[in-house]
């Protein structure tokens, strides 16, 4: 329903509870803030070097993982950066080396550092630290998602074709689940107790049963990348061919292909408007998709 210009190489998208869409422009070192009621950019916020991931918390702000200098920028509700937190890993790691996810009830943000073989833990419910000293050792982590029911953390490991499940209480990996080649991004459907994994080196999205650990694959075509789940449990997957595939939650099959911009990457579901927002890294835009029409 709209194509919104943002910045250079937008790669990640997140939404908050105030109808705002946050888009990381990895080539501009900024975050664009989109008002979903008008589909226009209301602010561009300077953050760290090469922002690669973004997560929001309804109370404590917006968290941006900056892969170019191994930091996390924190933005408040006035779209101002109120803190920059060092992760402690090597400076300037390779492209696509950091992701961030938030557990609101536990007051924590989890930040993967692929070069440092760790998942850093940031306590967000109090004073923010200058450096995240607390971490969990996980080899080659990238994608990260939190199950809000068990509070366990799911981490993809592209170099090992696996997903590790971390118990934050013990700071230990409690299980490792084999998936397909080069798993990158991951998303959790807590209501239906499923986790979806984009295997960028294969033609499938892996579906993990959170309660049993069982795995099934859904054929989606080559190079799946970003993932999002809507309120109905349907799953949206970006692909480098400029399409978003729609997986029906009931049949676990692709039932639609939606054209977007060039090289779509991250995406997020906005529940109030029932829209999907897709970052098109190849042309510096965000596609707004009306899901009712699909």
C-alpha cells in the first residue's frame, strides 16, 4: 500500500506499541522512525556504526545492535539516544554479526556477537551500564529470539547449522537443535509454541516445536532471510528475489508471493494496522503491505 524512502541499506525492522516502525539504515548509521498512521518518516536518529538489528520494549525503549563497532544504542520515547553500551567483542566484526532481542518481563536484552562467540546480557530495567559484562558463551551466534513463556533464548549458529537453546537462569546451553544450512534469523510464535528459522543456505524454513524440540521443514525457495509472524500465526519470509513468501500456519505451505522492493531483508508485523513493514536493502525503501488485502 506504500513505499517509504528511508536510508542507505535498511536491514532490520521493529515495531513498538505506539504505532512506530523503527528501521536500521546500515549504510547511513541511522534509524528511521516511521509513523504507521501516515506511513511517513517522522525522525532519523543517528546511532552507532553499521546498525544491523533493532528490538523494542514497551517500557524501556528501543535497542539497536551496531555491528560495526560492537555497541548497542538505546533510544527513548522522544527518539533521542540516551545510552551507548559496549558489548566487549572485537571492534568492527564482519557484516551481519550482531542481533538483539528483548525479554520485557525479565528486563533484559540479549545481544549476539558472532565474532566474540557470546550472547551478551543487558539489564534494561534499571541504570544502563556502559559495558555489558554479563554474557553466555555460544559459538558463532547470530539470530536471537526469546520465548516469553519459558524465557529461554533461541540462538542460530550459521557455521554449525544449528539452533542453541539457552537457559538464562543458569547461563548455559541446554540443548542444540540441528536445522538446515546457514540458519540466520529466527522468530518465535509463543502462542502456538513454534519457532521458525530461516536457513539462508538452503531452500527451507525450519519449524521447531518449542515443547518437544521436534523439527520440520517448509519449502520456501532459495535464500530465505527475514521472518515475521502475524497475529493469526501466519509467517512471512523475505527472499533476495524481491518477494515475500507467506506461509499459512494451518497447512505449513507457501500460499502467496508478495512483490516488494530490491533485496528485502528484515520485516515486522504491526498489529494495530494489520500491516507488514519490509526493509528493502537494495533500494533504500520500506514496503508497507496491507495484510487484509492478502
